[in-house]
C-alpha cells in the first residue's frame, strides 16, 4: 500500500476475496479488505458486547485509572466496544482505525450509547501523520496487532504508538495465546472477547507464519481473517526493543497464570522508567 492510502469506503471490496491460495495471503495490508461491510455488520454478533463487558469487567478502566490516565487513543477501534466502555466511564477517547467500515459501525454504536465518537481514519504505520496531540494511553485491543505480518511493520507501528504517547504514557495491547495454538492445537474457553454463542471462531490453518481463522455464523455465512501468530515472548521482547521500559503481562486478566491456561494475554506497557527497579519484569 502506498504511504498516502487507507482504502476509501468505495474501494473496500463488497466480499472477501483471498484469491486461489488463501494461505499465501500474508500481508499487513490485508485487514482493509478483510473487514468488508457484511462481516463488519456481523462482528458484534461475534463478540457480544454485553457478555464481553461482563467477562472483562473493569480491567481496562481500573488499569488506566490506577495509572492516572485520562486521554486515551484507541488505535484499533473496530466496532467501538472499548471506546464506548471508556467513554461511559468518563475517559476522553479518540477512536482510530484503518478500516472505514469499522469506523462507521463504531460511530453508530457509540451514538446508541449517547456519544459522538471522535474518530480518525488512520493506519498505524502512519499514525502520527493523521493523529494530533499526545495521549496518556494507547489501547490496541481485541487481538488486533496480529494483523501485521512483517516485522518491519510491527516495529514501525510500535514506534508510532510510542511517539503518540506522552513521556509517561502507557500502551495496553492484547493478543491471543498463540503459543498454545502453535504448540498444542486450538482450544478456547469462549469466555473472553469472542463471547457470542451463535458464532464459531476456529482456525482452519496454522503454521509459524499464519493463523487463518474462520468465523461461521448461524445463517451459514462464513468469513475469514489471516493473522500472524505472535508468540508471547517475541511480543514482549519487541515491545522492550521498541523503547518501552516495562511490560507487565496478564493472562485472561489475571496477574498470575500458567502460560498454557489463558486464551488471551494483555500487555500493560510503560514508556517511562520504573522508579523502583522491582517494578520492571
Ligand atoms: C480484530 S479487530 C478488533 C476490533 C476491536 N478492538 C475489538 O476488540 O472488537 C482489529 C481492528 O484493527 C484494525 N487494524 C488492523 N490493522 C490495522 C492497521 N495497520 N492500521 C489501523 N487499523 C488496523 C482493523 O481494521 C480492525 O478494526
């Protein structure tokens, strides 16, 4: 993709099309054409806002409040779940996403909760070109970072997230427990994130460079996402190599866990030096 473009709404295809060899599609730009209108319309069936709010509880709100953060940039807004939760809790939120269909859906969802979303159509790789100001916190949630296939893109995006944060800012980024999927095969408690009970989300192909998931809905329709399976240790190192000072990793929102238990990891990543060296992991 050229530096100036995120796809306009007209340019987003009507249907997903991975070509003849879907497992060969391993590009960071894929996300723009993967989140087509039909899939975006159904996304909230997949995640079920109420069940997800129950399962996540106040985790993100409490993390941000405990750290005294107020001005938040949601870089992977999607249909707006976390932006709306944070707006409801009184945070100042800017909602960015590189996919226009997602932003439209997020805007409509936020309206239902009485909010006018401050939204920015921006790809993470050029985030600071499109987003003004500095933020207390950046959130990149819902297993979104996995959309980046090239290591250069990952490093570039983390540099952009770092740069858009104030000097003592915090990045909260989550991911699936891909170590488990790669090493032991897929299983899910379906307790977090994909909470909808009428939709299945299962991998149809896994190798070290690709996790291709199929999302099957009750009416028989199917959509797919091609994602890069980020290992936890790799992700934590990448965050530290990008200049962040500390990474604290939670497993399914718990501080202590065995690595093979959680479905999801959440990394709470600080930009500033820890005053107390014991705070650094
Ligand atoms: C799996 S969805 C998650 C949405 C939401 N955070 C949630 O938890 O429901 C991933 C989102 O990341 C966005 N995204 C992926 N890669 C991106 C990039 N390079 N720049 C901007 N947005 C991106 C997609 O458009 C999509 O809305």
